[in-house]
C-alpha cells in the first residue's frame, strides 16, 4: 500500500446573470416617520446574504448607517418585480436597483433637509452617522429622524425612490454569433492537493487554494465564506455525493433521502486558503460581480487533475469513488 | 396513550403544556412554548438543526416525544444569553463569522455548549466529533470549528480570571 500525493488546478470563468427575455429587477425604498429606510423587494435571500449586501448598497448611497436600513423581501405577490435568485445575479441586479432607488430617495432627503435648514440642497452632504449637514459648516446639521418627521408632518413629502435595473435582451449577430448575454464575468482558480491510497482507492482532499477575481467584494467576509462554503460543495460533488449504484434502476438500495446521501461533515474538510482579487466591473453595484454559483465549480476538475497527478488515473465521471480509482489503477497495470 | 400534561423546566422556567402522543419536543418548543430557535430541518434526526440540551445532554428534539421527558430540564438557544450579553459560544460565532444563512446555527451552538460543559479544552478533532450530527450547507464548517475552539479559550480565560480574583 502506498499513499500517493498529487496536485491539480482548474480555472473557471462565470457569467453574472443570464440572457432571458430581458432580465429586470426592481426595488422601492421609502423612509418611515422614524427615519428608517425600508427597501421593498421580491428578491429572495435564501441564506446567501442578499439582504446584508443590498442594505450596504442603500446605506452607502444614502449616506446613512446600516442600522437605519430595513430590508423587506416578504412577498412576491406584492413586492416590486424580481426575476429571482439564480444565475449569480442577485447582488448585481438587485444591488443596482437598490442603488438607483436610494439615489432618488437621497435627493428628496437632501431637499427636505435643505428646506428645514434654509440652505441650498446642493450644499448639503451626509456624514454617514445619520446627519445631513452643510458642507464646510458641519455645526449646521439635521438628523434623519427630524428630516423624516418634517417630510411627513410639515412638508407633506415622501422620502422615497424607485430603482429599475434592466439587462436588456441580447440577440446574437447572425453572421458572427456575437452577443452580450451576461453583464460581466468573474474568474477563479483552485489548486487542489490530494492523497490517493492505491490499496483502498480512497481520495482525500488535503488542501484547497482558491483565488477569486470577483470585482469589488462588497462584503469581504461573506465573499470569502461563499468561496470556501462553495468549495466544500465542490469537494462533496467530487468525491462523495451520489445516488449510485442503484439509481435510477432501483430505489431499494441507494440513498432515498438526505439522511443516507453522503456529504462531507466537519471532519472531512480540507484546509483552505482563499484570496480575493478585486477588479471592479463597469456595470456592477460599486463594481461587484456575482460569485454565487461558481464557487462549487473549480474544485471538481482541480481534484480530478490532482488524482491524475497522484496516480495517473484520469477520471471523467463524478464522484471519484474508491471503486473508480481502483478500476483506473487496474487498467493502468493491464496496459503496462 | 392519551393527551397528557407535560411539565418541563425550559431555560430555568417551569412550563406545562398539553401534548398528544405524537407531539415531539421540537414541536412543543416551537408551537406551544414559542421558542423557535431550534429549527425543523429534516425531521428525522439527521441534520441536527433541532438540537437542544435535555438534562444537559444534546438531543435531536425532532425525535423525542414530549410526553416521554416529563419532568426534565431543557436548554435551548434562547436561554444562553444573560440579558443582552451573549454566551461565549454565541459571541465567538459572531466574531468568527461562523454563520451564513443561520439555519444550522442554533443546533451547532447547543452541540458546542454540550461539548464545552464536559470538555473545557477540546481539540479540533473533538469539536468535529461533537458537531458531527450537525449539518451546515453554507460555511464549509471551518469557521464553526474555529469559533467553538475560540469560545473554549474565552471560557477558560474567564474561569482563570475568576480563580485569581
């Protein structure tokens, strides 16, 4: 028995958004009487952190602290339209829509503040802590809670804004096939180090080194976690998850639910290093690109290449089971 | 077995409620006592998101018929914080960014609390074993393991400070 070691890498280019019949997302934002800003969306945060990121986008645009932002994604029947959470589009599409809505609301906010302070709105700025103040004369300031009260009860205004982001449908040029199906592309590379046991065929992923170029990382901690959590899914696809050997011929012996479906637990996680490279996209919210789905992709071919490097077996079907490794080793011996 | 009254001490408070024979501890906590921290994931004991402490031991509350644990003490994630002050494990999860969607987090935290109660200085392998019944689909586990080790350190440091005081 020998433990064989190998290293492989793989790269991925991944589109943000997709070419539907046009790909819109819309957002509405309005201030409450207390000076909180409610963002209404239909977009779904299914755990990926969309609510956090769009709250950041709104806070940055309004010049208000994150604590002032309330994200309401309750209901697709009543909320502004969104195509959905897919194609790694959420941060890009919804972020852009929220920024647009927040810009409009900010203009109203500054105008209401200007009327209260008896100055020109063009001379006002936000300080990021909740105040609108006169440029160069910061003592002349008014808090957003007072602005909101004045808007509602004195000036009869709504501090609100509409955001409409639309990626228009792209038709291919008939002669060349040239088209613009997505908004931008993120790029990544994963290097995998594996150990292959040539007696049992067991593959262990020892280390993953991830490098991701994702435009501006709006929330670096969440971006890193998406990279490493996604890589875990990649490892899971690569060497664990399967309904084999009996599916679909028979459901009697294979896994029929998630309690029997093999996925790596906390003890089977490779050590990971992750690097985020930021080359802002021209059309993303503050330069962001989508990184939702791509994070599970590169680890799989990287692991396949590392197995090849370790023992010479070229596997093309997932998962890379002990049986497939051993059959590959047998084939190499037979051929030798 | 008929409907019966079940008495539990939940997070230190005496509670009594009616339970049908098929009422699980998880259902009773969530629907009757309003404690929705423990989550219903798989409802078959495989995912650990419903983990609570039953007389100090971690259990998957989706598999525990409430009527069978009459008179027991139950600890849920809601009982960990002391007012506004989070427990060491909760604070370490936040500081170490050990949560993403958050669905597994209450169960993870209760498994960690059970581990640290019996082993104040666990190794990473021991942490892995303690949370081996808890599934996380977001984080890749590494930040969770780090956070639990960090919480153990905080708790030992605190115990050390109190001992020298």
